[in-house]
């Protein structure tokens, strides 16, 4: 990325040599991303991140489909990231009808629920590939098959399928053909790339109306001067993340199991949220009874351990996680839940540090909570 922030600072739209150089870097990056996803370069649009990709896909496809007279109903799930949930709510404001599919106790959406939700007015289904809070994987390939066979039985009526695949790179192979999706969203910083960069895959001939209007960049699908350094970083990071996925997942999955086992052995009254089989290998969501997760986040941070309570993106709000609520986790359990995210560079020694620090921190916070609840603490 460095040269594109310095001596190679040309604007890809410029006809001068540094501009052409930047355009060549963009073309190369598009080719790399397309190869990693099993797509064509013309199907790759660079964006400012997962949120923009998801909003563009959902609003852009739904709007174009309705304009074409295909209908005004969309299907999504109750466990999407807020980027998806809030985009769906925006569509409701714009007059669309939205079905929010429930999930089971382990955080999985049922294919037959989706099949039942399909109607002649349905134009879009948006289902995430891997959940960011509990790591559950959703059955995208089966969902695509159900939609296609439903479409055949209904005179070829098209229902577009979008997936928020933000959590998947590096842990799962992503092939847009195998998944059977028309659109797919990625966020670069989730796979080692820069923050504020993302990818939208839009299958050729997918009805789409851009969200951003202006110049003709990104094949008329996303106006605005391109973030060349971010795009170059995105492509390199995705290329690296797409290699040795099995080995990385196996190694990190073992560390996750070690962490989970260690916590269950050393800390009483804990519950693991979500299933531990059909899920990402790097995510562990645990509820600690009798404390509030924000206090535990702060206590662990004092030891240099960075964990998340609920969805990181909603840390400024007080609401319990909508994902845990949708899974039927009782609210008292949900408020004490922590998400541990392991990475490629996490070591067994890191896990040992967590296992040393966590039990006394939990015990201390539980004692404080009990004292406060008993009302024995005098106001200052
Ligand atoms: N979707 C999922 C599943 C995520 O985990 C996130 C970020 O945490 C997003 C979307 C939003 O991505 P970004 O913050 O890059 O806009």
C-alpha cells in the first residue's frame, strides 16, 4: 500500500502516467479479488467496507427489482449484523415488506423457514454466511438451491440472493459459484487488510441501482475516486487469507477448544453460546452468570486482553445482543456474554494468559455485583 500513499499517488481517472499506473494497480487488484472468489473481474466493486457493500447490495438490488416490476418483498434473518438489519429497516421505510427469519438455539437459520417465506413478490433474500457474534455458519448453498427450484416452479420468477460474508475470509473457502449467490459483501480489515475498504461481488446481470451517484468509477456502480492504497491492500490481504485455509482453521480451532475447555474447568457458572461444530473456528461466545460483560471487558483490557461484549459495532448502546436474543438466550445470561476472537497470530501462550487472568477477574466482579445487589454499598 505504501507507494500508493506516496510517490505513486496518481488518480486512476487521470490520463497522465501516474494515473495510468494507479489504474493498472486497480485492475490487478480486481483480478486478484475475482480469482480469490471464483468471480469475473467485472463483477468486483471496491467499496468503503462491509457496511457499504451490504447496504449497496440490499438497497440497490431491491430497488432495481421493484422498478422492474418484480415485487417488493425481501427475506433476511434476525441475526444479521446491524448493517443488514438496518438496511432492511430502511427498505421497510421505503415501502418494502421484510420477513426476518428466526434462528434456532445454536444460531442457525432453517432452510425450510426460508422456503416457507418465499412468495411471488419476493425479490431478494439476504442471509449472512457466518455470524459475527457466535460464529454459526448458515446453509447458503442449500438456500440458493431452494430459491432456484422455487423460481423454476414459479415461472422463472427471480429472487436475488445476497450474503454478508464479512466473517468468512481466511476461515472458509469462498466461491461465489459454489455458494450460488448473486451478491456477496466483504470487509478488508476482517482478513488482514486496511480498515475502511471492502468488496461487493455483484454477479453479471444482477439488477442493481447504485447507492452512490456521480462519476463513472467502478463500472458505473460506485461513484467516487477510488481508495487505491486500500484496494491494493485489500487484494493482497485476500490473496494471503485465501491460502492454507484448512491448516489455519485447524490450528486456530484447536486453540479455541483449549480456551473453551480451560474456561469451563476454571470458571464456575459459565455457558457457551452457539454451536461449536458448524461454526467459524476462531470465535468463542461465553456467558458469565452474575456479572455485566462491559465490566469484564474493562477488567481484561487492563491486562492487555481485548475482547468484545455483544457486537463490537453496538458497544455504545445498552441493548443486549439481538443475536443472543434471537437464539433464545435468557436476558440475564446475555448481559454477561463475552466474545473471544482468535486470530492467525494467537498462540497457546496467549490463551494461557487469558486462563490466568480470567478466573480471578470474574470472581472479583461477581463479588462486587453481589454486594451491590444486596445494597450493602453506601452511596459515596
Ligand atoms: N457484517 C459483519 C458480519 C461484521 O462482522 C461487520 C463488522 O464487524 C460488518 C458487517 C460491518 O463491516 P464494516 O465495519 O467494515 O463496515
